[in-house]
C-alpha cells in the first residue's frame, strides 16, 4: 500500500514533493515496449540497412568501373533537383555515391523514431493506459525514459547493422561506421523531438503533427542551404541550422568529420532534458498547450457518422495532400534531368528500359517514382483504416454504436477515407508532378494527363493493402498493427527485390509488382481487375468479422 501511494504521488504536477525515484520501473517498461513492438520495430531497424545494401549492389552492377562512377557523379552533383532530394555529392567513390543516394533515408529514420516515441508516451496517455500504469510502482518519468531508451537503442542497433552490411561489401570500415552513426544520430534527434511534442498537446495526432512539422522544416532547411550552395547563392549557411544537414556533414567515406557527431548528441540530450522538465509541469493526460473547447451543442452538419468521420480525418487528409503536392513538385522537377545522368552508360539505359518505360528514360523514371508514391499512399490508406481500431480501443466507438448507427455504417464512414483519401493524394501528386515536368519541357497539356494516369493506376495495389488492414481489424483486431508489415514487405520488394535478385514468386507477393507501367506502357485489364477483386474479398471478410465480433476487443 505504501508503494502504491508513493507511486501515485508521482503523478502530481510540479511543486509537490514526491518520495521514491521518478524513474522507478523504467527497465520493466522498456521490456514492455520491446514486447509490444517485437514485430514493428525490427521492420524499420532492418529495412533501412537492407535498402542501403541494395544501393551498393545496384551501383556495382550499373557502374563497374571508376570512370563510369565518375561520369555519374559529375552528372549528379550539379543537378539541383537531385541535390534537393539527396544532398550534396562531393566525391565519386562507391561508398560516397551510396551514402549520397541514401540521403533521404535519415529523414525516414527520424520519422520512424518520433512516431515510436509518441506511440509509447502521448498515445498511452490518450488511451488511459499511462494512468493505469501510474497506479503501480512506476515513477512519473519512467514511461518517457523507457520510450526514449528503447527508441535510441533501436537506432543504435540499426546503425551497427548498417555498418556491418557495408563492411561485408568491402567498403571502408571507417566510412561504414560513420554512415551507421549518421543514421543513428538522425533517429536519436527526432526521437527527442517526438518526446518534447508529446508533452505539448492532449492529442497524439496533434503531437505527431508538431513533430513531423519540425522534421519537415529540418529537411527544407537542408534543401535550401544545399541548393543555394551549389548555385552560388548566399543561403548556404541555412543547412547548418538543420539536424539533417548536421548528420550529412559527418561525410562517410570522405575524410569523416567525427566532430559533427557532437551537435546531434548535445541537441538530443538537451531536448530530452526539456521533455522531462515539461513532463514535470503538467498533469497526466493533459498537455502544456491549452485544448480548444468545442461548442456545447454539435452543429447540424455533425449529425451523422460520415460527418463525424470527416471531422476526425480532415486534418490527416489535409496533411497528406500537402505532403504529396510537395513530393510531386520535387519529383516532377527531377524528371527533366534524368537523361543527363545516364550519359553513354548502356547498362543504366537497359535498367531504365526494364522498369517499363517504352518511350524514353523519363517515362521509365516516372514509372518508378509513381510506384514509390503508391507505396507512400498505401501508408495513408492503412493509417486511415486503423482509425477504426483506435476509436474502438479508446472507447469512442461504443457511444456511436449505442445510437441507431450500425456497425457497417460506422465502419464504412471511416473506410471511405481509406479508399478515397489515397485517390485524392495520388491525383494531387500526379497533377503537381505533371505540371512541374510539363513546364520544364514546355508541354504542360501533354504531360499532366499522362502523369496523373500513372498516379491513378497505383490505386488497386493501394486498396489491397488497405483491405489487408480491414481484414486485421475485423478478424484479428489484437494484431491490427501487423497491417504495417504488409507495407514494409512491399517496400522491401520494391526497393531492393530486383537488386538482390529475389525469386519471381517473392516479387509477385507485392501487389505493386502487377501494376501496369505508366506512362509509356500498355494497360492490361486482368491484373487491375484481379487486384480489385482481392481488395473486395479481403475487405468484405474484415467487415464480416467486425459485424460478428465483440466491440471493444482489447
């Protein structure tokens, strides 16, 4: 009883004296996090090093001689679009090119890290589980410490795995270690950013929005600074303000700058201290930023399940739409420079041709980037689908279902955004990519419809992954998070499957493998109809299970 009272006293705001350690139980919570994330965490810890290893194989196959590597490097380092996407390229060795080509992956590592920390801090509070744990022998800051330690530890493991893979491919040891530290440092910084964001709001969604916005600004600062520097502008110093710029200045495989590890370490420690200080100044379940209270009575427009779903999904949809518009502009701008990269390298021309473009290398490039955008849109479809499970576990589904709203009507209101939301964002990305590329070659009217069509053809594969999430929610709700595993599998197959020469039956596991190659290719009806049929069957099975099982199922 004494221990329980002591622990409960740790949940008071600052200004009250507590007994016992505020970190009591941290070790047990770390084990709990690792158990809960035993499937999800290994996916991103392993997938990013494997993607980089695939780049090594690709460069080795495409550019077998130093002269060809130099030709590719010379064509790439002055291309503003590629510098914006990957960063500056200062050398032409295999290691330098692989590290440069991996320039966007630290952003993805940062995203995975901040989402992991928020999931185990603010999401736990929003769901009420943090308060239950607080009633046991758990210190006030134990949950935050456990989330940070587990996430940073995962980044360290990822860095070690990456360094080992690079060394195994005969790349220099010092550069491989530096590259592993670069990735781990990026993850650690944004894990700390997620920890601070989790203290600011009552909503996990808002916390994710704040942290992702910081990540986006960091990437934008790096882009502005690097592009300005290669073009002789005066804003090169801006990249020094970006954590992404800091880790890239470690410069693996080129006179490694180990001192650039110091800023990420200091900032991570500083942000962790800020997160602890902010946590001590608020009540459990509350945020430092005041919550905006709604009106006492709902507006007539909020009278049905679809209107409620729109209210819940609109912010997410707007954020994804803005991100896809930005991606469309960047990737469309890159298209015009693709021809300069291949030069006289026949092997690279053959690879682009095999991707599916039949009317030029640019078409083949557009095929590949639209496949990547399709994978990203599938992430949105899965996220929108899993909102069903979130509403259920948070206890908000039961009051809705206690009215005249049926289960299928409730589920359908959310699934409409899982179906139409990816369509909206893909069409937006196709529109902006077509506009950007069309403007660069003076053919907006001809390119916009072609690129929009290439974006739209990804939808059957996207809907298959969303349907897998529906099946999990309806039939195996406790394993709903495993829906992300299907996306990771498709991502792995798409990025490195061909490079590491996977068997055809493994490549065929991804629905994106069966998508017609547009623009430039022919549209076959059978694979599109087959994918739509699979999506309908999986989605129908999930809805049938949801209709029959208990709600909630914890």
